[in-house]
């Protein structure tokens, strides 16, 4: 019984089929003596994020600025006919919108088994290139690849060694030499400048006009008592002149036109008598006979849905792809949406008049529209941080695995609503399925009984 139980123990200690291949260390890190580890499938990690969802659309608030009037004395209407503006508020209605907090995940695998191996992008590209519309495939659809081997045949064929063609002979053109006079430079006119003529003349110009000025003089009584010695005399100063020479215009500058004759040159040129010609002589094609092997029909590959019957001549290549869907998670949000927009109704107010002070309309009533912002509600969503991967996790060892421990696992699973069957201490298919379901729904690693799983089941092991 001990040997039989050890084989059962080895079955649970070995990792279950992985969903995704990923590079991991060859041995577990930081392992201690007496501990057991297994490569298990670590679930994808998510983080909680918040998203703003509009529950009430933006609208407008309408207010009325009343009309303005001035009072005047006249036999006129007291109040002219006006329009009364009545605001009608907007109406809203409740609608329920379904928000996807975790999108549905479609994945291609080798079978409809959820533990099947994933399909590589290269194989999916081959399926698409064969004409299968995988973009419109539904969950649960499977496609298989079939083929017909290629076929050859022997044929006799006339091979063209030299094709039919023309031998071409070019007959050159014929010319004669003649003389021709050409104008190298045409006749023209030249405009010549004639400079102005000047002469020198002398002219006497006034430098300083005649003037009077005060000069300091001497007092004969300077030595007498009381004399200041300050004597000023008014003196006449004659005008000053200067003789200069200057140039004056005698004849103004002009222009004259000179004729320049044309320049010519005599050259020899060739005149075409007959143009070049092409003479074609036909030459027949040359063939030889040869026998060769020719591909009659290439190997044909095609993908067919497993829902359709295929021809018996087709052979299954062993390749198969299936589309599996993990359903999306959604929540329902109730929000207010605009049913009918706000508006303004107008009523006619009739005019009244009498011999009193009247009010004259200065400004009509005005409608003021104020934008009302949309209202939003914050909802919680999950965002994937890391993909599902393979890694080392500590699992139960042969030293601490017993029927009593398995029975405790079965009881804890049953208490949490996972049908593991009778707590008999045997690790059967029902217990495995219940354990796998508990691990997946609680975002735990799958592929073995890890210590994280025991902690989630609140099972403590004695040391």
C-alpha cells in the first residue's frame, strides 16, 4: 500500500500541462533541505484601476433677461406688443449600460481542451494564407490541415534554340556641302555721352560786412583819486572781401547716337539628300526535340473545418487549430441621458395704450444659455499587468503528504463549495478538478499543491 501511495504522490507532484512556455531557472532559487518545488503555471496578475463613465450628458441651462423700457409722456401705446419667453427644462431618462471590466479572451490552441498547447503565430499565418477566415471564426471552431501529394509526368517537347528574327542592316544618310552666310552679331545703335563744358571766372564775395564795435581805451586821468580806469570806445570796422575762382557751366552735357553695322560669317553646312534607312532580312526559328519530366500537379494543402466532411483522397497532416474563449466580465451602470433638450416657448403679450405716461421698449428680452457639464461616475476595473507564465513554487513533499492532509484538503474544498467528493484521503479525479478550479478562481498558481494554495484553504502543516 505504501508503494501504491508513493506513485499517487508522484502524480500530484509533477506539474500539470502548461498553458504558456516561458524561460525559467533550471533549479529553484533559495531552496532549503527537505523542501520540494515544482514548475507550475503562475496566473496573470491584474491591478485595480478606476475609470470615469459619463452618467449624464452635457446640456445647457437657460435663463431669461427681461425686456427694458423707458417712460415717456405721449398719447401712444403704454406697452407695445411683446413676446413672453417661457423656458422649458430638458428631460432626461435612465438607461442601463453594460461596462466590460475584463474583456473576453479568445485564444487558438491545438484542441478544445482548455489545457491544450497554444498555437504559434507562424501556424496561424499559414492557416490564414490558405483562405480560412480566422477573423470571423467562432469560439469552439476547429480547423484541420489536409494535403494531396504532388504528381509528375514525362512529355516530349520542341525546344526553341533560336527564335525567328530579322537581320537588320543600316543604310547611312547622304549629304551635300553648301556655303551659308550667317549673322554673328546684328546691326545696332550705340549711345555716346558728350560731357558738359565749364569755364573759370573770378568773383569778389563779402566775407564780413562793415560794423562797429567797442574797444577798451585809456583814461588820461587814470591816476587821479576816484578814477576806475575802465574806458570803452566805439570803433568803425570796414567790410572784408575775398576774391575766388569758380567754374560755371558753358555748355550742358548731351548724348549722340552712333550706328554699329552687323557682323557676318560664311560657313560650310551639310544639306540632307536622303535620310538613313533600315533594311530587315527575315531569319527562321531553330528547334530541337527533347523529353523531360514535368510537374503535373503540385502538392496541395488546405484547411477544413472539423464541422465539414472532407474527401477520402485527402490526408490529414496532423496540424489542427481550435478557437477557445474565456468569457468577459461585465457590470451594469445606470446613467441619465438627454431625452429632449431644453427649449424656450414664446407667448404673444398684446399691446395696451392710453393717455398716460408710457413705457417705450429699449431692449428686447434675451435668452442666456449656460453650459452644464456632464456628470461622471467612477467604476473599478481590472487591468492586466503580467501575462500567465511558468515558475517555481514550493509544493507538498513526500515527508508531509499523507492521507490525513489530503482529507483535510478535500474537506476544506467541500466547505468552500468546490465538490471534491468524500474526504477519503485519496487524490482522485474529482479532487484534482475541484483543486484546479479553486486555484484558477482565486488567482493561484496551477499545476501542483503549493503552499499558497494550503494558506488559502487555511490548512497548517505540523513540522
